[in-house]
C-alpha cells in the first residue's frame, strides 16, 4: 500500500467544510461524489441532493480537530474527527456542540472524492 499524507486528506475534508460554510456548490461538487451517502443529522441523502440544498442552508463555521486518517487500500481512505460548533447565540444554535464525523474518500478517475459522510453526537458523559 502506498504511503498516504494525512495532511492532504485533512485539507480535502476542510475544503468540504469551507465549501459548505461559503455555500459554494461548485467547490462542494468538486470534492463530494454525486452518489455519496451523506448521513447528516440522522437524514440520509446523496452528494447530489446535498449540493442542491447547499444554497438554502446557512451553516455556521466550526472547529475541526482530533483527526484520524486510515488507509483501507491504495484507493480508499477512512477519516474520523471531531467537529465543534459555536454556542447558543450561533446561527442554527440547535446544532451547537460536538459531533464525531466519519467520512470515506475514494480515488476515482477525476481524483479523490468523498463517497460517505456521517455525523453523530457523542453520548453524554462518555468523555470521548
């Protein structure tokens, strides 16, 4: 298996979040596959569906941390990290708090694309 540069995949992941917060559909589509499975807030949609919704959603900026990157093969990367959103006065305050996020990146003909993404709030008191 070829060596992967974790910082390259962290930059790709941060690029997705940047596209989301800027509502930049073109940048989002350049990183997220149309057929990606996106499980956000308990709702499953495709990358194409999320791209269509992007102009309507004003997502607050968040802090991404605690990245873990694992190569499953030369063409598939699994990522896990924490996303933390602002407090009660932030836009979409019901989203405030910490989330664990997992995503899968696949090397395709057009380059690396996110093909799976899921977020979940950590259970209270787990310390994880």
